[in-house]
């Protein structure tokens, strides 16, 4: 399974980061790489894919999310996310946070 979450916009215009999952390999913000855990992989495999495509009009200063799963794409903003899209973003951004924490720990040693 190939999954990609990118973000843009928000007050800074830069979003909140990106995550690309290809099998068990994750790339965070285009530079940090790690292997996802079996638990993370299982959660990603079992979460429902979004059924609908959320609205396309975006709120000013909102973070815009773009999720691609095996070639299917959904976009939404943080002002009114569909629950299934929000679940995907939360899971993927949790993987991003874990990777950044590991990266910070290894660079401070």
C-alpha cells in the first residue's frame, strides 16, 4: 500500500508536514526515513478509506490536507474535515511525530 499525506496553508503557509508510506517504509517531510511498526501498519491496513470527497472550498488560513491512497486522492481543510479523513491524518501525523522524536533523540547524542 502506498499512502501520502501532504499539508499546506495555515498561518505560516507551510502546513504541518508530510508523510509518505510505501509498504513498511515511511518518509517524513521528504527527508527523515524510518520503518513503521507492525502495529502502525496494521492500523493503516484496517482503517476505512474515505468514502466521499470532502468539499473543495477552503477556509482562509486553514491547513489544507491532501491524502493519496494507492492513487485515489482526497483533499480537505482543518475547518471541516470528514471524520474518516481526520482519522487518516491523525494516524499519519502520529507516525510523523514519532519519527521526528526519534530523529531529535539520535541527533542529541
